[in-house]
């Protein structure tokens, strides 16, 4: 088994969604993540804030951020165990983010 990180972009807008939409969305995420946990595939997960800082270049230039188009901001991550990339993709297909036109990036975590 290998470790993968899923980076979530877009999806339900928590600032404009109704309380009913938020509750329904969170229930779907909980159900999906509980299933992964029961299968021993969930390593961890957290939501991220929209604010932070970015350091870049040799000069380590500091800017507020990360600021990008709303659909490009990483809103959270989930770490999973999967046999290979194809298995990680299959696991990710059930993610509730797609119901709200979200994006999930899948990358293998390389142990240092």
C-alpha cells in the first residue's frame, strides 16, 4: 500500500450555502470518510483556511495568500492508503466534492 494526498479545490461555497446545504454536505463527507476509515484507508484529513502567506523565490518575497480563483484555492486535504494511483483514483471518485463541481488533485506521498 502507498500513501496519497488528495487536495480539494472548489466545491460547496461555505460562505453562501444555507445551513441545510452545509449540514447535508457535511453528512455526505462524514459518511464517505467513515467508510474509508472502516476500510483502513483514511490516514487523516483537515479543512484549510482561505488565508495564509506565500514565500517565493531566492529573495523569499512574502505576499498574502494564497489568493487565486476561488476554484483554485486548496480548501482541504485528505491522506489515504491505496494500492496504486489507479486505486487512489477509484477511491476518490466517491468524494462528495464532485456534487458541487469541485476538483480533487491526487498525488503519491514519497517517504523521505
